[in-house]
């Protein structure tokens, strides 16, 4: 078996550069890598590349996340295109125009997102939870010096999504802005329920676009419902993460690892980003509690951060996610919270109960490495295609 593998950027040392390739090698899958920068290169260059590809040499083309331009190229040369997303939603403009391409086998880690497309008749979409490189994580160990370097009561590794909502709010009239603020706060307080698809309609999007047209008559910008929901998802997550970190930072030794330099957090020790393959597992393993504050657009699935925390031997405290409780036992492999107050109370309890905390983290690591390996996930993908 031979695969054509899309690599986003050679300079990025991300999990698809090591874990995906390790998995292919373990399964005996040969691969050739191609690169394309959608921000810097013209689509015609991608099309010319695929025109030079002999589809008979490959069983399929693979990418992490879904790229409609790659799907269209694969469809034209009759090459299967397999996509496995770790983003949810995909945040692809007009995704439904290409999602039904016959070449596609698109895997979503969020069951609700996958089912929404399946219900619309897309038989090219499948649900598949994320997995980890069990061999890589299983071989990891951390020296006491490393653990001292990253020790913390509570850590969060992730983005604070700065600067995406404010430009949208600025082009809204007062009514639309007030409405958006209302639904942001309503959704932020809801755990286990997602309302944005229902409360954001095309009329609201039209009102925002029409008002912006009045402000700048020559603008070519037009916001879509999907784009607005994506921005609102991130704004809700930004506020939730900031509030949570501020509350915890006043009480415990709390650390943030993020590419954003956000110094306004009370009592929180702010660090830069960490390397996915080396530093991040050390943070997870060395912290007493690791937070998973899921982006609201992930309605049911288990994000990669949660899998990585458990695979690293870290203790996971997560917001409620239906699939997390489906695959892992509460108070056996991880703990969930259902409100800010609940999260603080559980941090207090588990910080005081070290033996229980360590046992849960150990159980989780064993579970993930045995039952949620990327190798097993790819065997499912191969069965499907």
C-alpha cells in the first residue's frame, strides 16, 4: 500500500509529522510527501501538481483536516482522498460544495458533527475518535529535573483566541451586538448543550453584513453563518478560559502555556508555547491537574488535548463532553466539571488527595495506550476505504 501524504509546512514539528508517519510505518504503509502553502501559492500550482500524479501509484491521498482544493484535485484524477480532522468544526467555507465528492472519506472526531453531515445525505463522512501514538507515549519517561522544571498545581496548554470577535462586533449595529453578547453569555454557561446553530440565523448574518455595507459601501467582505458561529465559538472559549484561569490563579499555583502573551491574568504564571513532542508531555506529566477547556464548537467529541494529557500520565480535569464519559470512566480515568464553581471545588479536592489523583492518572494512561492508539484508528480507516 502506498499513500500520498499532504504536509502543511515542513517547518512545523507537529504530530502529523511524526505520529502519522510512525503509524504508517507500523502498518507497513509506504508514503510520498507533498507540500503546498495555501497562503503563499496559487491554486493552479496545486492543480498542476496533481495533474502530474499517476493515481494508479497510490491507494489514497491523506491529510490531517479537510482541504476542499485537495478533494477537488483528487476527484478529478480519480484518487481516493482520506481526511481525518482534529479541528471541529472544520471551518471550511462552503464545505458542502465538495464534501460529497466521490473520492472523499472524511473522518470527524466529533460524533454530532459527523452525524449532522450524514443526516444531510453525505455518505462520504464518518465518525472516528482521535488517537495517540501509543509507542511514542509508552516510551516516555521524565527525570526529576524535568518534573521540577514544569511542576504546577494546575496547568492549561492552549490558545486564548485573541482578536477575532472584536472586529465582527465593531461592524454590528447596537441590536445585533447586544444579541451576540446575549447568546455568548448564554452558551458560555451551558455545559453539555449547544445552541448556536439554532439562535444564529441567516437574518442575523444579513443584518450584520448590511450594516457593514452601510459603513463601507465598496466592501467585498461578506460574513457567512458558519464563519460567524466559528468566531462566536472561539470568543466563548476565550472568555471561559480567561475567567477560569483568573479564578484558579488567585487560589493555586496556576500556569498557562500559550502562544499569546496574555499578562492580565491574576496570579497566573504565563509561559510561551511548548513543543508538542517534547515539552508538552512533560507539562502534562509534571502538573498535578491539567485543564481541558474545550472549544464550544466541539459538541460531543474528545479533543486531542485531552487524549494527550492522559497519554502523558497527567491528571485530566475537563468540561463535560458526552464522548469523554463514553470512552473513559469518571473518577477512574478523568474528572469532569459542570460549572466554574464545580471546577474550583474539584481542583481543591484532588489537590488534597494525591494518592487518588495519581491512581486516576495512571489508569487513564494505561487505558489510552491500550484502547486509543492511532494505529488501531487507522485500521478502522483502512477498513472503511
